């Protein structure tokens, strides 16, 4: 199966080259889509230096959700993979995620051993516990960007700021089969995190209410549907 790998970058000029080169080395046949999320440094220039990489660039910072959704919408292949551009995801795990799509529609990585500070890990555990209590999606680590899914699943997603935290919940609510597998997590070696814990907490609670409402109102997309046209109707040309 051919795959498309979507990687958002925001002010990651020192990580762009190493990340894209490692992704190409570990996934030589993949389509790589690098999304520059309105960076104010040389991120876009560094992306353009990499051969055989498709790129999308926003004029201003729109957020990780916008970057991921736009990349997914432009993917050309049957399978889409999402990963972070900070170098903490290991692209060597992608092959294992894709292999599990033989018996699932979506495969989510969970960080078996997080290489972040303990306050960040503690905040993440609390956030995941609250989300699971409300969403009941069964996903233990929604903050892990490393995921693989069939490109056809993108139609079940609704673009909004914060979408990336709720992709598994929305897809499970749409009736898709989801599995989790452990993936590696590496310490950040350069650049800085773009999130503060307080900012993530307030935004997460706000989004939680909205997404719960959305899921209750979501219209299932009928699988295996047949579409036809009555060519005898006068309005059909």
C-alpha cells in the first residue's frame, strides 16, 4: 500500500532537515507532505531544501489541527500517516502502524515511555482520564500525533481548532475500527514546545464540551452506499 505522511511544522527550522531526511530514509516510497504552519523563522526555507517533499505553507499560524487537516485533505495515497515535526516521533514506527490496518481502519500510537518532564506527563494523564470519562473512546494517549488511517476516513472529520486531540473519538463515533499500539517517544533535542499546560487545559475543556455535542449530532456516513442518477429526469443533464 502506498502511504502519505503528513508532518506539521511551526518554528522548527532546526528540526526540519533531520526529521524529513529520517522520514525519507525509513519510508523511501512514501509521499511526504510538510505543512508550514505560518512559521516566523526559516522553517519554510528548510522544507524547500528537501528533495521529493510536497509542501503547503500558511501565511499565518493557524494551529496544529489546521495543518494536519489540510495535509490530510491533500494526500494522494490510500493510507495517511500523521506525525509531529519536533523529532520526538520515530518514523521507523510507521511501518508497524500501517501493518495493523489489515484489521482496523485507524491505528493510534501510544507513547510507551514518554520522554517529557514529569509535570507534562502528569497533566497529560489527567487530561486523558477526563477525556475518556466524557468521550468513552478507549484511547489512552490522544496526545500522540503518530497515527495511521485510511484516507477515506478523512470525510468523517470536521475541521476546527483542536481537532487533532479528538480524531480517534470522532472516527470511532463514525463507526470505524480503531486499535492502539505502543510507539517510541524521544526527547526533544532542539526547538521549544509551542504549548503551555494552562493553555492546553482550558482549551481542552472548552473543546470537550463542543465535541461531545458534535458527536451526539453526528450523521453517520453510510458505508457501501450506491449513488445513481435518473437520466430521464428533466433536471438531469
